[in-house]
C-alpha cells in the first residue's frame, strides 16, 4: 500500500499556471483536502484557486501571493498556508523559469527558492519541530540528468535541484524529520516556459535561441496532465531520495543514478 493523499494538505509554488496547476488538480482528484497555491502572478493565482474551488468543492484551494525569491515572502506564505489549514503534509517546490539571459534571477528562482522552500518545509513538517513528517517534491527536469548547449545555466540549476534533493533524501534527515524528499524530472512539456524559451537564451551568442528552440522541439513532447499523473504516482509510491522521469506521454519511471562514491550513505 502506498501513501494516500486523501485528507492531506499540500502547498505548491508556481501553481497559478502551467504544470504546477495540473499537480493541484491531480491531487485534488484523488481526495486531497486542501491546497495552497503560491505564485507571484496576482492575476492568474486567484483565478486558479477559484477554478479549483468551482471544480472540487468550495474551500479546497487558497492562493497566497509571494515571490519565491524573497525569503520573507515565501516564509510568510508558508505561515499563512499553515494558519488556513492548521497542518501541512506535502510541499511541491515547482516555481521555475528557463531564462539563461537573466541567469542570476533564474538561479534565484530555480535554486535559492528551492533551498528556502525545502528548509521551510522541514521546519513546518519535521518531527524534530513537533510536526508529523511529510513529503517534499522538488522539480528538476530531464535537463537535471543531461547536458544541453541551448541553456547551460538552466541545466546547471536543475542539476543543483537533483543533487540537493537526493541529499536531503538520505537517512540522516529522514530519521530526524520524517520528511521524504523526492525529485521529479519532467521532459519537454507544453507550457509558456518552453514556447518562450528561445526569447530568453544567453545574450551575445548569435543563433543560440534558435538552437535552443530546435533542441527542445527534437525531444519527446507532452502536455502538463501527463506530468501531473506522474506526480500522483511519485507521491504515492516514491521512496525517500528517489528520482523520477516523466517524459513523452509515457508513464513515470524511477531513474537509477549510478553511485560511484564510497562515502557512507548517512
Ligand atoms: N515545461 C517544461 O517542459 C518543463 C520541463 C522540465 C521541468 N520543468 C519545470 O517545471 C516547473 C514548472 O514549469 P512550467 O513549465 O509549468 O512553467 P510556467 O512558466 O508555465 O509556470 C511557472 C509558474 O511559476 C510562477 N513563477 C515564476 N517565477 C516565480 C517567482 N519568482 N515566484 C513565484 N512564482 C513564480 C509563474 O508565475 C508561473 O505560474 C519549473 O520548475 C520548470 O523548470 C518544466
């Protein structure tokens, strides 16, 4: 028997649109009790929450505006979410951008905010802080597992997410906190992040944006619903520290990363 999302409370960053919004739908469909959407988009955010409430019951979704790169805003969004639901079980650090042309901002969103979100999740859900334990899913990418010349800095940010999440997913943290850490690596998925990616490539490299668009188009494609379906499987069946790929409308699968280190596991 896997983990059940029934009656649980989730918090998802970047869920006003794109794949994050579909994660909320997939979990609510399986009996999630409530979700807090954290996003910087103050127009789409309330609309997303409203549409979830219309579809799945009056008070299942709650929007909290925050720029995830601002630690105080993210912390206060976690606090608000906790005050609304009085508990927290699942955190998905999903907000992300593919914008090598603004690489510092990209690192702040794709890396720094995932660190902050992971630490806040541990503080809120960790048994060492009086919590009940829980699940954190951090969103990497297939580009956390391979190189791509079209967006080298984005690729670096997703390798960061993968390495950090696997490390939080080691027994030292789980034994103390009861919080599982899982990594989701979506393949190319039809959202504005992909359709607009070529506009935001590194500047000063002629043709790089076009190359990026061609590279992304050459990879297997899918729609956000497929990743959301995979997310449900990952949350209900993923072992602590595991890494999963969801690509090309295929069922999600676990990746075995070769362990070449002789370091002790904990
Ligand atoms: N689309 C893909 O092909 C793909 C593939 C692999 C991984 N991913 C990852 O999946 C995640 C979601 O991507 P998506 O394709 O749904 O993107 P998207 O652009 O459709 O949605 C991203 C959401 O994040 C929000 N956001 C952006 N910056 C923010 C900030 N500073 N604070 C708060 N919210 C912010 C946006 O408002 C938006 O609602 C990202 O981490 C992305 O890197 C996407």
